[in-house]
């Protein structure tokens, strides 16, 4: 039985590997271990193999290093989307589990920042969280999503440099429950 893509992607360690590779493409195992310090090497290799087998990452180059082959990994961004078919086949309890994993990952990232930064720097660093209620028709929601998607893509396309700092933007859109 094949595993669902969401089961593979929405694992705490694999989510962090994917996010790290999105933030800084083309990394070796050693670079990933250096950035995800709490992930043991054997665990890293196991999760990289699962991501490779699922087609979520790929090897972009190999280098000979002291008689061994060092692989350089990158995300296959086109494969990160969960298909409409898989979503339709997902039980509500499974979807809730996926969401909780996503939230737990965000909470851990938030905790890492807050515990390492001074409160006086939160605003300057851009830390924030908020919620807004939108009253939109289906068509307006589509238009809104396209505009926000374009803005996000423009920001994602910016390459790291000494003036830029990585920041995580997480979005959740929750429709009002029907009565």
C-alpha cells in the first residue's frame, strides 16, 4: 500500500527538511544536519530517502569527497501540492491530524525564535500574528487568492543576501462552518 503524499510531507522532521531546502536550496546532508541540529544523522538519511522515493526532493549533483559520494539535495517544488483527489479521499480525522502537525511545526519555529530573541526586537524583526474575517464571494476569494499568491511568489523569488533575513509566512484560510 502506497503512502499518501500528505502523510510523507506532514511529518515534523520531513516538514523541517523541506522548509530548510526551500529556504536554502541545494544542500548536502551535512548542511542539513548543521541547520537542523536536533536531527541525528541516521534519522536525516532515513527521512531524505522517504522524501526522495516520494519525488518530493531530488539529487541535483554529486561530489566525490574523500572517497565517498556527497549528494546535494533540492526540493521538487511542483510535487509539493496535494492533489484534489487525495484531499477528497482524506477522512476528516486525517485532515485534522495533518493540520495539527502543521500547527505544531509552526509552534516549534515560533518557539525557537521567541526563546532566542529579545522582546524589544520582535516588532523590528517583523514578528506578528493576526486574524481577519473576510466577507468574499467565491469569485472574490479566487481573485484575492491570486493576488496574494502573486505577492508571496514575488517575495519567495528573492534570493538570500546580506540584507535579507529569512522569515516564515504561514497562511490558513478557514471557511465559516455551514449551519
